[in-house]
């Protein structure tokens, strides 16, 4: 008697017409979203997303700084329009005594603009695609060699600007324009405005020193790009802020 062979359901092959017995394909559930998004192909992840986050933090901090400078300028013009009682005539008279700005301030402005150009050149070199590709492939560090001199030049020019500001303060002190209760409102506001900007430049010089150290110590080119990019945006903003503050000081006298 011939034996009968039966196949279990697990061994039964599902066939479709014209497929030649192709086995079923196991499909992963996508959660009904259609796009999935778990394939890791998002270009914003990794170093690029970190760069955007650092830029957002830097821009937020710079926006707060610009707001502080704007409030200071409003106080400057409000104080300039102030009046006082003349004891001899008993009439209201303006108490704002204009002063001549030291000419070295304009030389300092040229130095700061040159430093901003040097920093932008450094930012351009660190993002140069050909050099970055060579570093990724391990063929050398051309982006570092091109960027390092420009960051160092920015540092030297920044320190030169600060030294020029100190000279300007000393020149005003010799002329009798000091800071304090016995000084004129014009000189007090000059020291406040220029001193606050100089404090920000000191922070910028510290960032440049950190950037120089990072260029030599950070092994990944992405992190060096982030360090140079964040420092460059801060430095450019301080340069623009100084141009606006100098215009206010010059026109306000």
C-alpha cells in the first residue's frame, strides 16, 4: 500500500501564479507612518546638527548683547536731552557738554575691521571642501594650515584694538574728561559705552585663544569648524556693534 505524505502548514510553500514558488518576504512594521525615518539618512544629524545648535546658542547670546547695547544708546540720547536749572538766569538750560573724540578711535576702527576680514578668511578656509575632504581621507591637514595664520592675525589685531582703546582713555583723562560723579555726562557715557564694548572684545580675545588651542588639539575637522565658526560670528557682531556705537558717539557730540 503506497504511503501518503502530508505537509505541515509550516512547510507549505505559498505560490502565486507566475512566481515560480517564491517564498514570502518578511516585512517590518512601519508603525503606519508611511515614511518611517529610522534609516539614519537624515543629513542634519551628527556634526551638522551640532553646528546648527552652537550657532543658535551664539546668535541667542549675541541678540541679548545687542539688546543691552541698544538700551544703553537709548539712555545716552535721553541723557543728552536732559536739562538743568541755571542758578543765574533761573531758566532751564542743557547740561550736556560735548567733547572731542580722540582721533585714535578711527584708527582703532580700521584695525577692528581688518581683524574681522581676517576672521572671515579663516572661517572660509576651514570650510573649504577640497581641504576638508583631504583631512577626512587622512591625506594631511590643509584646512588647519590655511586657517591657523588668519586666526592668529585676528588675535593680534584684536589685542591691538584693545591697546588703542586704552590709549584713547588716557588721552581723554589728560584732557580732563574722567569717569565719576564730578565728570560730565558726555565723558561718563563715553567710558561706559566703550568700556562695555571693550569687555566684550576681551571675551572675544579669550575665544580666539581657545580657538587656536582647539585647532591644534581637536582631531576631528568638524569640531575645528565649529570652533572657528562660532568665534567668527561673535567677532563679526562685535565689529558691527562698534561701528554703530562709534556713530552714536560721534553724532551725539
